[in-house]
């Protein structure tokens, strides 16, 4: 059979897509459908799932740990994301100037993000904020006796927030590239009109950057809601001390894989999807008010 | 042309990365499942441990293959945490290892859900020989009356103790085969704290430890942790007393503050406060003695018994991990042969020696005592004498790992001063009852 040139290139296209499509089906689509089903069952992974209707969802709303893990996660998201973005923008503005060696600095500031959510960096964090850690040794120079930051309930979450803020590189690179696209004439005109540097920043730079701020906020919030690795490693998988770092996804993982409540964990996963969906929708709705496209 | 080459190259890379996802990186041998042409059978053996243990168990598997031509053993060594995360998924996916390690913290969760094979038929047909094993030891492998686990070895809880430190500050302590009461323990702690000006802690904090600690204390009080029917058997008052006792020790500076204890729980052996000489005693299973002694060559490390009640009542239990077989295994017989090899083969026992405690085959256990290291000799003497007063316990019901999490959490709540011992005891007991009820239906 002879196929037309067009049909052949179409098939070739799908063939090239196949690895990705298979991945989507096997690792995303099918598991998601399965988890939706499991969320309505009593499923311990070792015996067959038993249909239980909305029992899991009912149990969730009566579970104090579900609530406390939500509180921890919301705190983490709404403190770490704004801080991280503000920091990323600050560094991006500084690095924008084409000084000598600027490229090297950009690379250096991006480095922490390369480590990403890696295990190694979480272990490093643990060592930094120990009782005997580097941070306390620096405090010691000033005669302050530090506490055990990661093992004290009131400060453990803060160390994880600092860790998240430190990994600002990805947002910084995006800010940096869009900063460079702002036409220089705006600033020249503003300077002639006598606008100060801060005034220029808030009246020219920031409004023109809002599409990128919006993009970064959405991406980082979605990421932050799903944070897992840092809390898992730093707390030794427990979310401790006293559940102060029990992120939503860590609790979900514990329920599913440690306590054999996969049905419950699946219900949790769908609630998280819902929460992220609602938060993202709210952001999009608010975008009209503060995002400017020129 | 250039584009085409690039595209095919990318495609290849993607395929390669996909293919590597499926590979089992932990498998030590290249043998996959049975080779039909030669009649070879391949079984999978999974365990938890550290590098040292992986070396030992690999050579045991080698020996087994050597003596049983036609059976290949695929090894799946894991760390403790990874082991349980992986096992639950493997069992759920229907590809559980043929022979797998079980621990009291999880065994009820598996046995109660039918994930462990009844091994009695293999005992009856002689595949697993238990004639040299004490009945009380075998009984620890029974869940709900079904013999589904063979003990790896027998061990007991202990206080590994830095003798050098205690002697340096003139503290008295009993011999390895003698008991001491809680009052004597606390008094020694007070004296040690004064002698060291509070620079070194006397003991680690047991109140933020596992359910086993509450079980031990409940037994001293004439109770148990769980009933055979799977209910909570400890009383609120008993737990309150336990938490109060440890709160007093903490407030006096005899044991570390809660933050330090919390951190210590997540540290590797070589970083623990005991290993770094900031604490003189640490409550762990006796078989771990050699691991600590290796880390601390300048100190003499000994084993002491857990204190008894002031009225002389014992709380000690027979502990130890177990081997079990998956009911889904298609080579149950071969897996049973490997368990038998572990238990009764002299070469095997000579390789693992005291790694899990005293070997359960009495004859072989007395044979290996001849060429043991100093710390292994101490351990075997300690466990054998402690075994005379220790007894079997009622295993936990389904939900044990969840209860364990709560025990730690409420212990910490008292430690951090967020709750009074009475309140924590009340809430913990209620929570534990809720968990057992939930899992009964």
C-alpha cells in the first residue's frame, strides 16, 4: 500500500509521539482513573478494594491530622511562594545590568535550583540547621546560643520555607529574560520626566512584568502544594516534630504506603487536586485586576 | 538530514530512559526468572539492613546456590525505610518477594490481610526443620494461631551502656545477668548527672520511642499492650505514669530535652548522642551491640537489662525479626528451603552469627559461641540469661504502624510541654482504641 507523503509524515509524527503518549497513559492517565475509583473504596493494597461510597471523604473531614496537614501546607505555600518570588525579582533586577562577570553570577544564583527537590540538598539542610549545625556555629560567633531548628516544633517549618526560598533560580531566570525585554526608551523618557529609580521600578518595571509574575505565582503555588521531599528527608519521613512539618503530600504518602489506607490516600489526592484547582482558578479570576498585557 | 539524525538520536535516548525505568536496580544477580531449558528456578529474597548486613546475606545466598544447584537467589537488599515502602507496593502489585523479612511493627498489618503464607505444611513435610528450636521461640511466629513466620534469631531489648563513662564517674550498675529496679535506675541517673554537671545525659528518651516501650511498661504493671482479640489492653493510668516518669527525668536533665531526642531519632548510628559520648545509655535490641562497639573503639560497651518494677515485676519480652513467604509466590517450596537453610545450615549460621541475635537452632547456637568476637560473646551471654526471665507477648492487631506513630507523637507532645502526661495518656489511649476499632470491621 502506498501512502501519500502527508499521511506518512502524520504517522511518523505519531510514532515520535508514542513514547510520550505511552508515558502519559501508563504513568498519568490510568493511575489517575484508578485513584479516583480507589477513593470511593476501602482499599488496603493487600486485599481487594471494597466499595465504600463517600466514607473516605467523610472520614477526611473528621480527621484532625488532615486539618493540621492542610494548615501546615497552606502556611508553607503562602509564605514561601511570595518570599521566593520577591527574592527572585530582587536578584534578577540586580543581575540585569551587564556588568563584568554578570553571567557567572547568574549561573551561581541558579545553582540551588538545579539541585531542585533533591535528597542531597535536604540532607545538607539538616546538617545546616542542627543543634551543632553551621547556622548555630555562625550564631555562636556573635555569642548567641542557637536552638535545634529542625527538631523544634515552632521553627521546623520555617527552615523548610527558607529552603524553598533559597531555590529561587527558575523564577529568577524568567524574570531576568523578561526584564531585558522591557524597552529602554520607557526608562529614558521617565528619567527625562524626573522619575526616581524606585518610582521607575514600581511604575514601569513591575507593571510590565506582571504577566511573568502571574506565570511564576501559578507555577510555584502548584509546586509548593505538592512539596514532599524536603519534609520527608528533614523529618526522617515522620513529618515531625509533632506533625509540624507534616505536609499534605507527606501525610497522604504515610496513609497510603505506611498505614495501608490507599483508599483514604486516594481521596486525599483528589481533594488536593480540587484545592489546587480552586486556588489556580481564583488566581486567574484575579488576574484581570492586576496583570497588564501591553 | 541533520534534523533527522538529531530526531532519531533523541528518540533513542527516550527509549533508553524508558527502558531503564523498568529495571530492578537492587537485584544483585543478572538471573531473571526460571530458565525453562535447564529446569532452573529463581527465587527472590528481600531484607532490610545496612551495607555490612548486605555483604553477609549475599554470601549466605551464594552458599545456598552452591549447595542447591538449580535454584538461583535474586537478592533485594534495602534500608529499613525503603524496605517497608517497597514491600507494601510489591505485595499490592502481586509481585512480592518469595522470601521476605517481617518485623513486629508491621507483621500484623501483613498477616492480618492474608499476605503471609501458612508455613505449617512445610514444617510437617520436613522442608523446614524446627526440631532444634524452643517452642516459645517458634510461638513468636504465630499470628492469630497460624504459624506464618520463622524467627530469624532471638534477641531482647537491652540498654547498651558505655561502661567506660559510668566507671569514670563512679556510677554503680548491675551485672549483665542481674536486674535493677526503676528507683535504682533513676538514682544512678541522678548521681551521674550530678557527677558530670549535667554535661552528659544518663540515658536516651524512651517515652518518645516505639509501642514496644509502652508494652514493656504495661507488662511491669501486670497489663499487656494488646489483647488477643486485638483491643488495647493498657490502661490510661499506666501510660500516664510512664509519661510522668520520663517527664521527671527530662526536667531533671537526666535525659535529653525533646528537641535533641527528636533529632537523635532521625540520626544514623554513627551520629547518635550515644555514639558521640553525649549520653551513657541507649535502649536498643541487644544484637546491635557490635555495631555500636565498632563505632566506639575507645570505649567499653556493655549490655544491661531494662529496669524491673519496684515491686520486682518483669516486663522483658522475647523479640526478634522473622522470615515469611508470600502466598502469591510460585516457588514456595524453594523459599521454604532457603528459610530452612538459614535456620539449620551450619555454614549459613556461621556467616550471620549474631547479626539478628542468638540463632534459633540451639545446637548451632552453642557451636558458634566458640569463635565469636568479644562483643558477640557479650551479646549471646546477655540474651541467653535475659531469655530466662523474658516471655512471649501478645502481638499487635492490624493498624500497629499507625498506633506506633501516635505513641511517638503523644510522647513528643509531653516532651515539648504541649500536653500534660495525663492528657496525653488519655488522648493516646482514645486514639489507639479508635484505630483498632476502625480496622476490625
